[in-house]
C-alpha cells in the first residue's frame, strides 16, 4: 500500500492543476550518493570513516510545471531514485592476522519513490522566451521502495572470496531503516526549448537509519539531470457557449440545463420506463424490469418450467427447481423416477416399486439329505475341538457345495456328550463349531455366509449312558438357509 501513496499524491496534484496552463515532462540523471554519519564511537573517525565512499546512483521520473506568474513556477515531481554508500577496506598484515580478513567491502543500496516540491524561477536568455536559465529548490519527501546490503570479503585462511546480499529491515527497531525520509533539494541549469540540463544537489534532513548505537544518518546527493517537456504550456483558449451541467448540450437548447443528459433527449437523461437501471436506449424490454446482460429483459426461461436459464441445468427440457430445472432422474433407467423408485440404482418393475423381482432358489430335499450325511461324518477327538482326519473328506465335499450355491447360508451347531462340567462342554461345543467354520473359510467359502454356535451337552440325539451314544452326541449339525 505504501508504494502507491506517491502515485496518489501525484495524481491529486495533477488534478488540482487541470485549469492551469501546465506542462508535463520526464527527467532523469546520474548522481554520486553518500551517507553523512555522525556518532561517538571511539576511534571511528580513523578506523571506519576514511573507508566510507560514495556510490553511483540514478533517478528517473515525471515532472509537472504549473505557472504562478512573474517568472515563478511550481514544479512537483515523482521520481524513482537510488541512494546509499560503500565501505571498502583492505586490511594491513596485522589486521588481516587478527580478523582473518584480507579484504572487506559492504555496499548499501536503497531505492526510494521521491516527491520533490520545488519552486522554480526562470530568467529568459532569448527574446522569444524559449530559452532560460533557471534555479529551483524546495523540500522533498520519499518512501522506501526497496533496499539491500551486499557484503564481499576475502579470508586469509581459506583464500576464498565470498559475496552475500541481505535485504534491509524497514521499521523502528535497531538496525532498521525508516519508511519515510525528507530533506531539501536544489537544481540550477538551462532550459533550451523543451530540453532541461541542470546540476543537482540533495540533502536529507531526517535520520533514516536506527543503528544499535547512538548516531545520525543523512543522505547527500550531487549529480546532473536531463529533462524533456512532453507538452506545451500554450493551451489554446476556445470560446464555448454556456453548458451548466457540462453534458455537451448548450443551455440554449438544453431542456434539463441542471441535469446532465443526452443530445438525443434534448439535454435530459435518457428515461428508464421500467426503472430497472437500464435506460430505454439500451433496453429491449422497456416496460418489463430486467438485467443489463439481457439488454434490459428478464432472465429467459426457454423450457417454461419456472426455472430461469441461469439456474436451469436442462434449459430445453421442463423440470423441477429442486433438480436445477431438470426432470426427476431415473438412474437405473427402469421407467420409474427416483422419487418413486425404492431401488433407484437397480432396474426393476413398477409392480415391485422399481425393485428387481428376486427369485429365491429353493433347497432340494436331496441337497438337504447330502448336507445331513456330511454332518454325520464330521467327528472330533474326545474332549477336544480337533477334527479327526476322517472328517476332511466330508468337509471338502461341503465346501464344494457351498461354493457352487452362492445363495446358501450355513449355520454350524456344535454339541458334546455329558462327560464333564456343563460350562466346559458349552465352551468346547462352540470351539468345535468354530473349527468347522475356519476350515470352510480356508477352503474359500465367504465368512459372511457361515455362522457358528455351540449348545454344549443340550439336545442329545443318543443315550449318554453308553460309549457309542456319547460318540454320536459329540457332533455338529449343519443347517442350510437361502439369502434373500
């Protein structure tokens, strides 16, 4: 934002001088820039000050000349100008040994947007008053645009040359540069036609640097400038008839002399019949309020569905506002729209509310008998969930049946005899059912199609008083169902 302040000030100055015979020009030049520093550091005048040198800079900008009369002119300008200094020191052998530095150079480079406000006096040198000697002086104010410090050094231990550039800090703390600076400047030289040649001097009055020690810092510039006037001050005066509202229609024929208007409407503003902010000359629907982008007409509704084209994603097909002007969608293309379709992503029938008709396969009696046969051949070691080797043939046959009937769901129920504690038997029955389930999953049957549970010594199918009966009771039962 600060970089635009000079431009704003210059624009205001130019605007205030529109009624004067002003001239606009450009100027630029080269100068020698240095920093005038004072401090109370012991030995500074002998160890540092002799090695501070000026650096070459330049300025480039625009200048305005406003005549004040009697040879005096006000000349504000806006220039881009560079300032700074150079510290350049070659150490002697003792200093080199102590600091390990043979050579050290530090260059301060600052760039400002500067506004000089000069009062200029011109003395004519020729009778035609086209050539002058002039002197010009006045205050200036400037704003930091950019800046950096470049340090170059050569060390004795490594014999390496290094260069480092760091941006300057702008602010109010230690080792920072002020945003604003001010001072005085003066020029003296010759104006030959539209060309200005002058010597230039500038001296800062503000302390532009906050060092970490007590001291003051002021800019000083000496140089030369060249300027060229781009416009002439000889502005022709044209007699014009009175036009109070400055609309280009003379008051003599202006029906609205106090209100700017159009010649086509006899100096009155173009009417706006429908009060939509678009005058009738540019309104294609003068009696209906509309928008400028539609030439004063309302936003069209091509498909007449009550949703204007700017909000209608289906402009040529009538639809509903909640679907951005499009019809209710039918994602599964079954002829039933999604709002009435209970299965919007699966094609179905209207009789089934848009859902597919699912045919549930029946389990045949011979398939049930086959499953029961398999179950009778699944056996476990006594008091253990370990499957006997004789069970694997039956379980492999079971896995094949399940894989070939993907709609089947199998419930595996585990049982034990009454030997031992009931709680222990209940846990063992669950482990036996889980053992069958794990084996089938291992064979590729999806886990979601298998359920296992255990009932312990409940529901015996034989007499637990005999060894044979107890063997029969140590079993699994397999129950089929169909997923719907």
